[in-house]
C-alpha cells in the first residue's frame, strides 16, 4: 500500500514532445510501432529514482485500466509483482521506471501508462502497435494469353494476392513505378490485385505487400508470363500456314496426277 505524504496525490503528466498525440481518442505522450517477436522498451525519461518510490504500470487495448506491474517499497524491501497476462516477459528498471517487454505479440498492442509515485504522481502514456511480418504475395495466371480489346497483340493476365493483415497494402510495380494498389479494413479477406501486360512487354513487374514494419516482394517471372521472343501469336500462325502450304505444293509436285 502506498501512503502519500500530503493527502491526495497530484497527478502530473510529462511528455517528451510537449503536446500529447491523439490515438483512437486517447491522448498519449509517445507512439511506438514494433514488429512481432521483438523486444521493446517503454522509457520514462527518469534516472536515479529513489528506492522508496512506487512504480505502477497499466495496460488496455484503448483505456489502460489493467495493472500489469506494481513495484513498492514495503518494510525496508522492494516488492515487485507482474501480471500473469505477460507471464515472464516483463522487466522493470527500478532506477528509471522504464518497462521492457520481450517477445512481444500482436495481442500486446494498446495503450500503456506508467505512474511514478513519491508524494505526487508522475504519469506517462504510450501507444504501442505491434505488427506481424507481412507474408510474401503470390502471383498466378488468371487467364492464359488472350487478345486484349483494342490491343495490337495478345496480353498476359495475372493476379497477385496476399493474406490481409493490419495496415497491409498490396501494390503492383513496373520497375520503380507504382501502377496500382489495394488495401482493406476487413482482415478476414484476401487482398487481390489483377494485372494485364502486353505479350512483348519486357519491363520488370513486381508485386509488393507491405505494412509499417515489413515488406515482401514477388517478381513476375517469365515462366508465368512467357514472351514470344519478338514474334506475336499471329505471326507464328502465319508462318505455320505457310509451312503447310509449302508441304502441300511439294507433295503435289512429287506425285503428279496422271491424266
């Protein structure tokens, strides 16, 4: 139990950047974005805290109202308790009040609040978003080489897809130029993006899936969309017909009809 020296404690918030930031309607002092599986430290900015201060950490998806760390000085010793939610992944620095979370997961995203109590209450809030690594996109042939309307030759039609996730964007690139992109707030969907290219197009096309912490690229290969080595299907058909006519004429010449 923490006993305050001067009746009701005074809550004081300190911010690294002056003004707080609004995240999902909650004012926070610092915003952090990390990749799933990493270790993150929520730094208070304090150093050399006295041993008799009480340090409390709270967490919540939006409102940080669940206590996850309580560290107090009681009868000459420091007692620190951690929440079962995080099991053994939390580590409190008593000198600074900072909290380290190991092997962080997407379910750890939310708002964290620290209170350092020593006659008054100093408070700081963090918004933490944890992203999974985006999977590699998959390219498949949607339609084998077909003649496109208004086109001088056939086109190769493919579609790129990737499992959706938080803030995932799927894009087609021609070289370094972005052609189109898509995203969806519905995390249960599969993101898909079609592409049609001319049969004789020799540009490099890539499908890119990304989120704020990772990016995966799959390049369109010649095996999926083979070129005709400079000859269109119409040209190959014409050559084939000529060969058949030549063979017919040759056979007639070798075997004349007797009259």
